[in-house]
C-alpha cells in the first residue's frame, strides 16, 4: 500500500472516532475530543506500529494482535484514554504497557517527556526501534513490571495504563503527582471499567468509571 492509501484510511479512522465520540457523549460528558488529541491521532502513522502483515488493517477501528498474546488498542479507545488524561505540553507522563509504541508516540507529541514500561523484552526492543525510526526522541523505555511503575523517574503529572489489573496498583497512585490524573482499565476480566483517577493538591484521590472495556491483563511477575 502507498502512503496516500494510508493517509486516506487514517482520515476515515478519524471520522469514525469523531462519530463514536458523539454517540458516547453520555459517558464522556462531551461530544468531541480535544483537538490536540485528534491532531496527534492524525499525525502518528499507526501503520508504523503494527506487525508488517497487518499494515493494511492499521486504521480499522479495532484492536490488532502484536504477538505474545498482546494487542494494540482500538484507535477510539486510544483517543478517549488520551483525552481523559488531559496531557499538557509541560507534563511528564508514565505509560504502563508499551506494546509496539503506538500510544507512546501519541503521548510523545502532547507531553514534554514520556517514560514507558513494558514487561516483554522483545516488544520493548521493537517499540524502541519503531519510535526511533519515526523520530520520537522524548520517549524512554524500560523493561520491567508495570505494577511497580518507575520510581526513579517519579512523580508523574499523568499516568496511562494500557493493560488491566484487578485493582489499581498502589505504587502507581503513589507515583502520581498531586494535581495529576491517571487513566487505567481495572477490574475482573469480564467486568473491567475504564477509570479516570484524579489526585488533588492535598493528595486525596477520587475515581470516575467511564465505561466498560476489555483489555489484556496487566502482568505482575512478582505473583506466584
């Protein structure tokens, strides 16, 4: 496929995201996503962050397999989670679950710095290469257990988690700055909710369930 083909498919993807946002107004509290988020979705070439054989399907509004029983998230969900995160240009963001780097690339264009943790070494290595090939130079990847966050780089203005624990890891809440926001899917596999967590200036935490989702489980290699 040519670059013009991918551009056309990307434009269709953006139109579908916009339409689904309108239908999700009840859950999101608004009928359109932040223009900065939509611009990031329009700028990042999603086909560069999927396995080569799946590139023709890169802009379908669906999750796609990336190996190791993992997926790249549905574009609509990527856009909604990014919007809920409310990233500012001066923010330092922690991402849990790098995958092949697509969400990292979206965040890269919105934040000052992105730190991302991936438990599967092979995926982390591929993500690093894909991000470098596309010129995203404000993203740093660590191979490790996402449940522990990245203490050496904490605290973070924003935290985004792309796999679902049953309970929100306390380490991630601790590493979120006062005034910060976390977006995370959580719950039992058949009852996961997308959650927006906010920490106020005094450190008190509030949560809001947005809508039901289905994500891969957040792996914790410290559990038996």
